C-alpha cells in the first residue's frame, strides 16, 4: 500500500500504525542513549580499576575519581571511602584509635550495597520499556491485522463481490499492521537482551569491586 493508501486507512488502522511508530521511534532513542551510556560506563570502569590497583592509597584514588564520573565503580568507591572516613573520624573522637570494629566494616558494606543498588537502578532505567515494546507490539500489530481483515469482509458484504479490488485495501492494511508490529518488536527485544547482559556484567563487576574494597579495609583498618 502506498503512503496515500495508508493516509486513507480507517481510523483504527491509523491509530495502530501511529502507536507502533511512536513505540519504534522511542525504542530506537532509548537503544542509542543506553548503548552510549553503558559503553561509557564500561570504559570508565576499566580505566578506574587500573587506577585503583595502581595507586593503592585510598586518598589518592579518591582524588582521581573526579576523572571517571561515568564509572559505577568510581561512584561505589566514593561512597565507601566517605563512609570509611566518617567512621574513622568518629572512632578517633571516641577511642583515639586508628582501627575500626566489625560493626564499622558492616556499615561500610551497607553503604556499598546501597550505592550499588542505586547504580544498578540507574543503568536499568528505560530498559524495561524495550521489553514492553517487544512483548506488546506484535499483539498491537495483530489487532491491526484483525481490523484490516474485518474491513475486507465488510467490503465484500457491501459490494457483494470477493474480487481483488474489493479485498485488497483491507488485506493491505492487515499486512502493514503485522509488519509494523514486528518492525517495532524485533529491535526492542534484541536490544533488551543485549542490555540485560551488559548490565548484568557491570553488576558483577560492582560486586567484585565491593568485595575487594571491603577485604582491603579489613586487612588495613580492622
């Protein structure tokens, strides 16, 4: 069906096509933004990890974190380091000691878990929309298909003939709706699966980094 034919489709068919077009455009915008965001996060985290193990001293690492605003690992370190410094300050004021107790380490671990969850939520934002598009678009397209077939049967009843000229417009609407649903769903599903793997990988890196950070604290401050 030509563009002119689409414009002369029924209101329900047009609504279906416009809705699927909006889903597709929004999905592609999310795909591009999320791809760039996760790419920057992975690259910055790799660079920050190298700096973390190279410098060793926490105060030097903290000074370097401003160079990695896109790294979730850097944000985890900042939160953990700030909590560690707060606890050391409190302990010095109370007991005049440089060592931390078990409860203090647990407080740092809690802070790390909290910031990790926040970073995961930030990375996962907008991604569920892709799953929604992937699961609903084929059914929306199927609805348009049913409407197109019903339009064809209606024309057959009106014309009293099942000629190609009679059924062609409705069948064309049905096929276009089906294709539009698949075109919106397939990229969204592929992108959702890809981003899920990337986010899971970054989440594992955050868990590993948090464990290493806590182990260092236990060795040097407890």
